[in-house]
């Protein structure tokens, strides 16, 4: 399995260094790694083959071979593995006193709230996709959730603009998520065709 950082993290790090927030992001980065470890453990337990793990500003993305061909239950378990790990870290930070525990608690709460939003590619959106799917509707359902996600993010950006300049990091994160959803929506037909080819090879 390959493990890498998304290129967008570089300008994100530079921004944090310039604003003097790099020490806070060090805690965020460690929290992201623990979050992704939860996904990886869940994938290992369910037998899903992870090709690579990419760390993003909001969390991470697991590249899983033939993900859409896996049963819904497995995909839901893997999607919830990250929030579960974050929840456990939040519980530990709440029960055990240590320097900076308040900051750690706030970071875990923010990660949980963000990742459980019902939008793609976040964990909440992955769960919603799996729950709404019926036999033969996988890609139609995914397309609908992608449209919902783009509308949700666009509305969030409009609200965040009202809080400029303090909301700049959040606007950048929302724009990154919006671009991911637009790209996924544009290439959904190619993904469907690829999956159909894989299905034919397996039968």
C-alpha cells in the first residue's frame, strides 16, 4: 500500500506558517493520521484491499480496488472507521488531562463534525451513498449525492464569504471539496464503464 500527501497540503502548510498556526496544524495532522488509521484498520478487518492512502487537508482518501463492487455493509464499516478512531481519541482527551488537551478536544470535535457531513467525498457522504443504494442504482444514487454535495458546498461558501477574512481557510477547504465533487461528477460515466468491464471479467 502506498501512503502519500496530497500536493494541496504544501500551500496549506505555507499559509499556516505565515499566519503562525503551524503548531496547531501539527496537532491536526496527527489527528488526521489517527483518523485514517481507523479507516485502514476497518478495511483490513473487512478484507477490502487498499491500494493507497492520500492525506488531504480535511482527512484522507483511501484508494480501494473495485470499491463499488464491495457489499454495502463493508463500505459503511470502512467509512465509519475514521470517525470511530477520532471519537476514541476525543474520549481519551476528555478523560485524561495533559498539556494542550483543550485544543486536542476542539480539533477532534471539528474533524468529527466535518467528516460526518452528508456530502462526498466525506465519510458521511460515503455512508449516505451506501444506504440509499438499491440493486442497479449505485451510479444514479452517487450522481444524486454528488449534486446534493455541490449545492451544499456552494451554499456554505456563500455563507463563509460573509465572515471574511477570518473564514479564508474554510473557504479554501470548501473550494477544494467542491472541485473534487465536480471532477467526480464529470468522470462518473467513465467510472461506471470501468466497473462494468471489471464485472464482466469477474463473471
